[in-house]
């Protein structure tokens, strides 16, 4: 039978999906399994390694019951980034894996900045120091769990762990290893400087492959657990954020993708390595090049929070509330009658790198309505994105439009606000599973369907279903508001630190 399908495995924080795509990027069949989350201490976020591999096996088993496994030309993985685990010399997990959400290594961020220098860490890895990369948890484990760390024969992120499960080989994609914060991005290799700081050696880490390269083949034992055919090529994919960019054809000139999901993540592509505190530099899911990524840690999360906590409505039980709020927000003018919202409910990564940052609603008066507050939320995310995208474009290359994916992109009002606030077109893509599709594009290249991942992306990504164009008068008005918005957090940041310290009982 002709091998006319590729699989993108999306191993996210809450679930694993295995999706089969055809040559045009259309979904043919899928399987899904949940992944439980554990928080054994405040600020600790962990998952069992067996749940990562078990969910992948279950999702693949469901998928292969729906399609003939002989049709599968290859598979690739998209994974939750900065989540990793440790293994002994018999490949047994030494403890639960820790996630990108984990905050235990705050002190280690400061320690490593003092040892190596903040600028050096940023220059080598492409990532300003932040609690998220695995680098700092490595130091935490070596300090607080030295016996476990001494027994660590291998440490790997989710992509490497699933590759080992499928092939028996400790190999991973450099686009998945890179978010760990241990890669010399300019050299496309592990950094000896950062490995030494993490108390690791190269022998303890998987070998690296570039996206689209074959890493191994499905083993007999994995075939029995998943329903895949033994010998099916396993091809390097990458982290879920970079895969989403590839799924949205980030390689198109002037394009930045924006994923309006739980968080609002955006990225643009470039072949030349560049760094700036306004973005994180990630290895792109392609044979070469980088994704210049911004991240707002609240997107649709903030909508759900506001509807449930402030408006006391459960959107799951009353889905009509969102349409009603959109109508009320649409009736509110630009600037929400003098309201500004800074969306730092979960701290701030780009561009200020302040984990203690907190959200702000400024300008409230007794005349404001629910619709004004909701509009300020939509505008706050849009203004933040516009501010960061302007910085990315200034440091790298011009960005003319966004390719919008994710649940929030279904909002016509939000897409139009983003277009007006950024003065850029917003092209809505009907790509339901951008991360899995990006992995499938890498698999399509590795299977020989296309010469490059970029060619696969161009052929398999969907066309925009609607384009939102900036309106001249509205864009002019938003430029004035963006100036006001951009000045707010720098003036509040010191005050915010004092407030956070007070709340923690450490203010003087």
C-alpha cells in the first residue's frame, strides 16, 4: 500500500494527540490521551515519565485502529518545552519529570547569572535568564538532590524521552533540546560552558538531529505497544511553539504567527542568529534558522479568569456569555473609555523578564461597564503583542502580517483589534492543530515528500480563511494609545516589586 500519511505527535502539558495528515495537511484521523499533572509542593509542577510514554502509546494505538499503519511514511514529535526527566544507567526514570511551569529554581537563576553573567547566558543560549529553562533546575537538582543527580546517566526532554520509547535510541531534535537552555544556538550544538554550569556532561544527554532528519525507526517492542509498524521512520520534530510556527508557515517573508491560546505566543523566522531582550531566540523547526519568539503568559486564560472570577459566570455552562461580552466590548470605543489592562497575571517573560510582575487594570471609574473591562482585556493583549512585535521587527527583519491560530483567533473583534493596534494584517488560519501539523511537516520532509521543511510547510499549511486589515483612523488612534501603554509598566515595575515583597511578608 502507498505510504500516503505522516503522523504528528503533539505531547502537550495536559494531553497527547497523535494525528495523521495527508500531503495537503488535512487531518485524516487522530487519537488522544490525557496526561495527569502533580503539584507536590507550591511552585513544583511534575508528571510521571510513564504518563508521557503511556499517553503517546494510547494515542497512537487509537490512531492505528482507525487507519492502516502501512500507510504511515513517518512520524515526528511536537512536545511541551522545557520539561525533562532523569534516568539511571538502565534507562529507568529516577523521579517524576519537571515541567516548564516549575518555579523551584528561582535562586539558581540569580546564582548562575552571578557566575556566568546575564549577558553571556543570553548570548550563548539566545534566552535571557528566566526560571523556565531546564538549565536552572539542573543546578537545583545537583544542589538539593545530589544523590539522585549523581545517579543520572541520562537526562532528556519530552521529545528525547518519546524518541527513546519509540526507537530505543537516546536521540532528540535540536529544536526540542534548545529550549532547555543548554544549547550554543550559534553553533547548533550543546554548550560546554552551560553544561558545566548545569553539572552535566555530553554523555548524559541525547545526540542531536536537525528537524526533518531521521533519528531512528520504530522498534519491535514499541510497535506492539502503539500499533505502528516496526521500522517506521521516527523523524526529528521540535518544541510545540516552534512546531506551531512551522504549521503556520513561518517561513513566508514578512510573516509572524500568533497563537491566541491559553497563552499568546508569537514568532517570526530568520536565518541569521540574533538576540534581544524583547524576544527568545529558538531553533526553528527547519533545517536551519531561528524563531524569534515573544510570549504573553496569559491569553484565553485571562478571558476565562475574568468571566469566572470577576463576572461570576461559568462559560462552559453558559457559552453565550462570550458572544454577549464581545458585543458589549465592540460597543466600547478604542481605549475602553480610558481603561488600560496590562496582562501580567502570570508574570512577564518577554520583554521585561520579571517573574514577579502582576496584572494591572488602570483608569477605573464608576462610569465603566463590563464591556469596557472586557475590551481593555482584548486591547491589553493586542497592545502588548504590538509592542513586542515592533521590537522584534526592529532587531531582525520587517514583519508585515500575522498568521493567527488558536482559540482566540476565532474572535473577529480580537483579530480586528490586533490588526488595528499593530497596524498589520491578521490572516486567520483554520489550522486546528498547528503544533501537530508542524511536526507532520518535518515528518513529510524526512519521509522524502519534500526537499525541505519549508517546502512541506508551504504545501501543507492552510490558506487564510479571512484577513483583517488595519483601518487608517483606528490604527492612528491605537498608535497614540500604544505610546501610553508602553510607558505604563516601566513606571510601575519598582512599585510592583515592593507590593509583591509586602504580600510575601518581606517588605521593609
